[in-house]
C-alpha cells in the first residue's frame, strides 16, 4: 500500500488547492488517495486495517414513498463539490478505511475460535449499531459493551420493540454510571432488536430508521449501504430543528424519503471515486468534522476500540491488552464515564 509520503507534492499539499477546482478535478485526486492508509494499530494482533472478509456486499432494499421532490433533495446536486472536498480531506488521513474491521474480527477469532469469535464479533458490532444514537464513537463503544454484557448474561430480552417496553426494561435494569445516555430508550430497543436477529426487513417499511440499519451493515463488513447521520444531513442542507431539552437549535436528520435519495447520490459519487459508499461516507464524516462538529477523531473503528481499551486500562490500573482480552473473552466493560451526555453523534 502506498504511504502519503510516497505521493507527489502536487498531490499531497492542501495549500496548492483552490476552491475553484471542479468536481472532476477533486474526483481525480480522490482516486489518487485511495491507497493512503491510516496509522498502524498498536494493540490488535493484525496491525493493518482491512475490510472484513467473507461478507456479502449488497445494498439494502429501502421503502420510498411516492412524493414530490423536497427542497432538501433539490439542493443535493449543489453540494456535490463540498461533499467531495470533505472526502478528499478525510482520505488524506486514511479515514476511508474507518469500517475496515477485519483486525477486530480476527482478534475475536484468535481469542474465542472461529465460530464463537465470529458470533461475538457480530454481537458486538450489532450492539454498537443499536446504541449509536446520540453518542460519539468512544461513548458508543462504552454503551455497546454494557448491552453486550447484558446479552451474554441472558438479561437482555429480544422483545423490546416499543418505547414503553424499553422504559419498563430500563426501570428494572438501569445502566450504571457511565453507560446511560439521553438515547437510552432507543439504545435498549435497538439492542434488543438486533439481539433477536436480522432487522433489514424494517428498511422496506415506511418510516424506517435507515441510519441505524446501514451502520449495522457497515460495521459487520457490508460496505455498500450508506450511513447518513445528522452530520451527513447537515452537510446535505437538512435544516436545524429546535431541541426542547437543550433549548437550542440542533442538527436535523434526513427524512426516510430524503435518505433514500441521498444514498443514491452517494452511491454514484462512490462509484466515480473508486470507493464503496461506506468508505466515501467515513472519509466525508471525518474530513468535514471541522464544519459539522464530529467529535470522534479516531481514523478507524478498530483504532477507537484500541483507544477505549487503553483509557479503561489506565483507569483500572491494567494493561490495555488485559482489558481487551477480558472484554472479548468475558464480556468485560469498556467504560470511562463521560462528564456529560452528548447528542452530537
């Protein structure tokens, strides 16, 4: 794989670029940056990130209501160059590899054997997706470790399919300090759903939670679906909404119909870039963080897991390697309690 240092100065120096470049010029540079890799991992046995092997690459069949084009959709085309410039900036850091989770899967297999390792990797990534609402990535990992522990203990049922059911379960199973969030009801509901099995059928229903379903697929290694969170929505022109709890305006989210249209555009841009839609999204996500306010700066998800293990080890007086092994083998927790809950991611 090429290293940023091996690329020509004309390719690598941001300072020579101007805002007048065309989308085609930016696309050409993006294609040059595909071989840039993030820093090597330091804790997982497999040091270089790579896509998860053996996962079918397939789109999600989504429901779309036959409605006229919305104002948000009408503005998508005008944002193409902005999106591509974010992608370019993210790819300079190798963040198009954010979902390249093969080192993490390999670690589970090394600790637990092929069959159980794959099952536990799948469970963990499902819990991450299920608890991804209103949480930066490291906080998301923390919450997911608790829900995975509840699942391993047999204390997380698979029938929490409504907000009322989630409230009732949380009343009997309150997350300990450091594991709750402003989205606890959503966390419990989706963690339970994913524990019960494949949820992709929900994407074909009106009002689907497309972001969570896509994120789950991307984390497990299917890089064809596009994950469009509030940060993606902000870059695509989704208006802000009033947050009653915070008494302030906050990022809005794509409607289910707008999501489907946005995904199609992102799939076209990904194809033109020589990337998968997930790789395009993760590069844009980090590359546009200076504008959208993304808090998570880890270049890939495996890097974020390593960082969480290191933080937990420091807190416990244990080595990061011990924390990671205890997490994988015994359902140990990955927590450094947050001072305040966040709704930014």
